[in-house]
């Protein structure tokens, strides 16, 4: 099977133990932080395993690339301390099982856009930004054949990821993509972060959607007219798996004339949408999620945002309504980019 | 021309009377698995007086009469088992009065669920009624006639418990009223007058309801549904018991189904919550999810799935297309809540044997005094084999209901036999007396509740 | 007729007869299916019609005049498609039309339908009126015959022959002239667009009409068409491309709205009136155009626009679709959809019931008379309303 590329010695050598020090959901001292991470490394019980809200941020915070979050998830499974109740796990695990027939394979031999488990968002894939790009996983009945499985990190189920992901990679590979632009940030994280961490082979080059969009915009620079919007960015949990691509957020905003409002909860300090937190077993989870969402949106409002730019469809599903009820328009990053080149995404007013 | 036809035309008019093949064909069907039976005439009257004249005619000529509302009982209750005249009551669809202070509505018998929901939303937004899960074309009268339950069943009980008064045309044609309306007061109560609740649950045999007064309830500003899920059916009764104890919820339903596949084997709960402010809503949610169900969440046995604002009303159901065949029927039962686990397991087993994706639902009535537990079996109308399987599954389920100590709700012919076999003989005798007293010529929906059988 | 050949044989059994199709989007009554509203017998509801059709195709029922009338009583208004919660809802009207094609092929039609189709075939209009009289409405109006102008103004059969509808055709033509729009008409060369013929199930005749019209339009170099009637708008826009007819098609309200916005037309004569707008099925539910006609009315000073409770995709069809304005299977009762609709308009307190379709115009004006509302409610085409406000002389 696969083994997580984690080394206990690396934690001892770590200058900061930022994985736990910077955690927004645990209050801990430097000494205690080292103790707890070593307990976890050794398969001993630690309250961190129970209190972790699965926001993925420690993957970013760790200065040593030692994958503390992937380790936590593994231990949660090994020691039967799942963050969510059992029926939720069953529900999630079964959702990912494709049951409507085999996917239709067509060879691309070039760059491809993978919609993953978001085939229903095909209506977003229009216009010059996506011109000439082949798309896979366009049929929502078959989309779980292309599902990267990383969602199960929220359920303490690395084993499901390890079991299914190689098959998914195989299906994608049959399409012969040279580069794989990942519509969903989490797919990118799966192929660029999780797979290398687990030693799973990926026979194509994953491309971050925002990097793709930025490059495309540069090609179409003549068409860009400043959007003149004040924007807030909803940074998803999965973005923590690709912190090296986060810079494209500001690059795109600058390129298209969107003013990224000054927020407290931004970049490393960003708040996740809390969609995964609401149903957790940890005491007070329902209220915790509501409070996080309130704080997040208050922060956007205080900073004067007109628009909230979403990366992840799950964030949009969780926060979209609340955002618009607070007078801020929710929009996908790709739609914002389309606006910038004079196109009219459906639903935009 | 056939003299009965002419008489009906004289009573109503040319357009709303027919004995042509097309009307006879369509009106012979129940939408479930019941075998169609042809009526001899179809008539759609416009007033209680017309209904009265039709019944007098039917008595004179000894022709059976079957009253029809929405025709959505899915138990064959308006299939004319012995032919005769089907009376389509849906033209009598006036909303006569909505009394805000005493919170009731007076309706004609043909008013549909959606019509009332829409009317209240537009004209009396602080009032609502208990709306069942039937398609919106179902009539209010039909539903309370069969002891239906709606989305306020948990606080307030069966829809038939929410009646303030009735206007009924007796089988022999007299029009009479029950409740405070009968003494000339408004239609606001049916107590404390002597009990005459013999028009509900009888499928029209004791008389045709032409007007009714139904209780309305506060419609709070914010209404929505929260969801919870467990993977162990044994936990369902205690959860329902605890939820009803809070007195914080409106509708509470537990259900399990094979489709979509992720829900297979799980028991989901939907809990409707209403509030006039965010403060009230949060307070109720705290009591329900954090205080009452918090232990299940912490122990990992149950999960909170979130709260969605806004109730979908009228309620929409897509079960009929499960087998891509436009058909389904269900056994509804009134069961003790503690029987949920066995009901679920039996439903699974019977469904699997008949190759039907299982669907079971339990709606809490009152303070968990009982639940309406339904087993739904889909079929493809163009495939007789699936119809046969559905019918067999339904009969097996009827048997199970009795075995498990429940009561079949709105039973068809098969279920009625099971009940009559077990019925207290003195009660049965009384039913016979009432039936013969009110309907001496035996014209009212014959074939149903046949207490006059030799077995009786 | 064998079910095996019916193009929707795998769908037609899927109707559950749940009855959603009787309701408007706001659920307020069960009178939004025009034939069901008229007769209130289950046979006339959409579900009843589909079950009967299925039984007939399966040879369980014989053809009778009554069966045929039930099938032809559907005005193809699409209310059912919008309400039906099941996946095959997009094909409901297609199923009705396909069943009608079966009856057409068997030659078993209600006599009024037969006359309609024969008249179109022989005279190019359902009235059986002479082709030579098709341009009588335009006499003395100074309207040019089409000869390379920017637009063809397509008057249509109703707009050309019906004496009431002619008034709206004239107003429209005069307003377009006043606005300096370059257009011409086909006059006696104009032939039926075929929309109703198609909905009545006569595919062969429709094909012939579409091909002939397309050839004529192309020969004349016509590229842009303005229609008076939403029915013609629907046919030219959505069906003619299949026969090679790729024209840019406008309903006249789309042109007038732009003319007001660009201030070429200045409706400045202020009549303080309450106006309620009735959404025609072939503009609204069939082509999603609900707002442009309203914009015109809102752009006229002195008009208070009041909505009927059933508006936009909830609008109750006037009962004139699928040839029924001539075939008249739904008339003759206070329950007729046109009379119901007029009562709905009267309930808003409106002085004017504004329409954007000549068939709605004649159906609703007749209903105003039957409802004895003359004097308090007036049915007017939007072109007529706008003309008055622009001080154009009415004829």
C-alpha cells in the first residue's frame, strides 16, 4: 500500500512547531505543541486528534513540509477518532461510489480541464478563457469516476482515498491528458500534494485553475477592461495544500482591476467556510460553524467588499446565500475573469 | 336517451355529466395498483343541492354512488366497485370564509391543498394549515375524510382532529350540519355538542361532505427544515420520543430509502422548525440539536446535516418516477412509534424480494402518540410484471401491519378485510346498524367496509 | 394506431396524473389548463388526455368524435410543461401534437379542425377567405409592398382578415412608418405561417408552408421579419430554420420597445389609465419574453400597470392557441378560459386589458362582451395603446 512521507525527526528539528501554534482552533504553547505532535507521530492519543476541525491549514503552516494534517487524518482513522459521526461517514463514503455506468473515454493527447465531481458546473465553462480546451468529467451521472476523493480528509478516511484514487488517476490517464487543469482546487491539491506525500504516481501534470486563468488572461490582455469591483476572496481549505499557487489570486485581481479589500481574515489567516465543521462531533460544532461564518462575512462587510470571489463550489454552496443576504454578490473566480474580458456570465447582474 | 343520464343532466347540466367511453375510462382508475372498474355515469355537481338531488335519484333507482375528491388516495377508495355514479366533487371549490381571530377556514369539499396554501400565503400570511405530502391537487375534504396527516401533525394531530364543523349530504339526501355551525353560531368548534364523528374514515359511505371548517395555525415568519441522520434504526423511536418532548418542532419525519444509494441503510430525520425571529429560531435549534441530540453527535451515533430555510410548499414528490413508469402505491399505517425498527426491516425485506428500491417513511403524530408509517412500492405502468410485484408487496405489507400491532390507514379492499376480521364484534354490529340506518338502499360506495357480509 | 410507431411510446405511460399541470406557478387555482378550466372533467386535464391517448394508441379505446375533441381541445399553451415535476415534462405538448398527427394521418378529425386545415391549404388562411382579399386592411394606408426594405412586416392570417384584428395591424404599420422604420408587406403574396397547422398535427402541410414561405422570403432577399402575432414569431424563429429559413425574427413589441428607449417614438399624450397586460403563450411561455411588452407600457406616461394575480408564466391562456380561435372547442361558457381571464383582469380594476397577440385580442374582446364588461374594460393591442399615446390617428 502507500506510506505517508512523514518523519518524526523532522518535527523535532522544526524551529517553530507552527502546525499547532498557528492553528486557529487550538490554543497551545510551544512546548505542548511539540509534545502533542510527537504523541500523534507515535500513535498515542492526543486531544488535538479530537479537536482538529479539518481545516487543512497546518499543511501550509508546517515549514518543513512534513504533512502534519495528512498525519492527523491517518491517526484519526487508525485510532478510531473520526471527527464526524459515523452515519455522516457512511453517507459520504457511499456518495462517492459511481453507480450510473462506466465513463466514456476519448483520447485528448493535450491539455484537458477536469471538472471532477462538479460536472453540474459545465455551464460555467464558456467563452474565450476556455476556448480550445478539452474537458473531461462533463456528465454528472459519471462524475464520481473522476472524483479525487480528497473530501474524505474531513471524515478521517485516508484509507478510502488510498483505495480509490489510483483507479481515478487511471481513468483520467486513459484520456491521455498532457496537462490536467483542475477546476476544483482540491483536485489540484490531490495530484500536486497528497499523491507525492503518499507516493502515488501521477502520470500527468496538474495545473492550478488560477494559474491557468492568469496565463490565459495574459494572452488576452488586450481584451481586459478593469472590472472596478471591491472583492473579498473566500479561500477554501484545499488552498492550503497548494500555498505556492495562492499568489495567483492577487495577480489575477491586479490584472483585472479588482480591488482586494483589506481584511483581517486573509491569506494565512483566512477562515474556511465551516461547511465541514457544522456536523462534527466536537462539542459546540454547530455554533462554532455559525460563529465562523458570521465572523467571516462581517470581515468582508467591514472591509467594504461588493463581491465575494469563490474558488470552491462547496464553499459557495455553504456561504453563497449568507453572503448575498449580506449585500455581497457571490461569484466564481472564472466568472469574474470572464467579466473582465467583456463576457457576460449567466446570472450576473 | 338513458333516463338516468337525462335526470343527471337535468340536475347539473350537459357538460358536467357523461356516460361516454372516455369519461368512463378515465374515472375507472385509481392511480395505484387497484384494478380499474367502470362507472356507469360521471357527474360533476356545483352545489350541495345538486349533490342532494343526485343522491335522491340514486336511491330511487338503487344505483351505487361513489364520491370523488382528488382521486389520490392510492388505495382504490374511489374506484366504483359496483359501477354506478361517480360524483366528481372538485367543482365545489370555493373558499367561503377565513376567520383570522378564531383561526379557521370554511371551505367547500373540492378545495385543493395547494389552493388553500396559496390563498393563505397571499391573503392571510400569518395562518397556515396542516398540509399533507399528497400532490397539491388532493382535496382538503378528501384528506380529512381518510384521517390524513399533514406537516403540522406532530403538534396538532390528524387532519381529521382539526375539524370544527361539517356540512354533509346524507345518503338519503338530507343536508345537515355538525358543530357550532349547526346551531347558527360560526364554524369555530365541533365540541361540546353530542359526538357525531361518523363521517370521517368511512369513504363517503355515511354521507358526502360538502362543506367543512378546518382549523388554521400560526404561520411564523421563518420556517425551515433541519436534518439529522443515524445508521442504527433502533435509535429512531427514542430520538422521536425526545424530539417530541422538546415541543419545539412542527413536522418530524423519519425515513429511509434505497435511492439515492448513499442513503441506503441510513435513517434520516427531517425536523421542521418555525420562528418569528432569528433569536427564537436559534433558541429552538439549540434545544433540538445541541441539548437534545448532542449526545448522539458526540458519541458519533448521529449527525446533524444542517438547516435549510424555507419550506417547500406545496410539497413535491417524485417517487412516482422511480421505475420510470409513472406509478407507485404505498401502504400507510398508524403504528406505535416504538415499532419503527421492525417496520423498516420488514419494508426492506419485502421490497428487496420484489425488486423494488425500498422507501419507508414515518411521520410523527401528536406527542409521539403514533406515527404514520408508509411503505412505498413503485411500478412501471407499462410493465404488468412490476404491477404484480407491487400489488403483492402491498398485500404482504398489509399483513405485516396487523401482525406488528398497528392499524392499516385508509385500507383498500384487501386491508379492509383484514381489519374487519379482527374487529370487535359489537363494534362491527354497531357499524352495520349505522350503515343500514343511514344508507338503507346500500348505494354509498358499496364494496367498501362491507360489514353486511355473511361473515359479519 | 399501433403504439409501436408512436414517437413517444417510451414516455407516455409515465404520467402519474398527479394533477400539477392544472395549476399556475403560484398554485392559486386548478383553472390554468384551458380545457380543464372549461370542462372540469378529468378527461380534459393534461393527464387525462395523455392516458386517453395511450389507451387509444394501445387499441383499448375506439376513436370517437368526443375523443378527438378532447385531444384537440389542448391549446398547446405549455402551462403543463412548466408545472409537471417529472423529467419528461419537456415533451408533453410534443406528445399531444404527435397523437394529433396520428389522427390526421387516419383522416379522423373533428370537422372544425378539418375545415381549418383545408382552408389553409386551399386559401392560405383558416377562414377560407379569398387570397385576393388578404391585403384589404392595408388599402389607403400608404404601406409599401416588400421590395428590399430592411424588414418584412408579416401581418399573418388573423391580422389580415379579422376585422377587429385588422385595426391593430393598421396601428402597428402606422407607428412603424411614423418611426421611420423601413419595411414592406407581402400583401396578397403572404401565406399562412403554419404555426397552428403544426400544432394541429398536420406536419405535411406545415412542411409545405415552411418550404414555400422560406423560398419566397429568400427569393425576395428578406432577412429581417417583424411579426404582429407571437404565433408567427414562434414559427419563423423556432421551426423555420429546420427548413433552411434562417431569418432574424422580431415580435413587434421588441421593435417598439427599442424605439421608445431611443426616443424615436415619444409617447407623450397622457391618459391616466390602469392597464393590465395579458402574456400571450407564444411570446411568454414558448419564447420567454415577458418583460419587453411591459417595458413599453411602463414607458407610456399616465399608465398605471397592474398585474393580474396569474401573470408571466402563470398567465391563463386565452384559449385561442392551436387553431382554437377559429375551431372554438373551448367557447360557450362562463368557464371558458377567455371569460375567466377577462374576469381576472376586471378584478385588478384595470380600464384596459393590453395584449400583444391578435388572437388574444379577438378572444378577450369577445369575452369582455360576454361578461358584459363593455364600458368598464377594453381589450386593446399594445400597438393601439402606444399609437394613442403617440397621438397617431386611429382608424
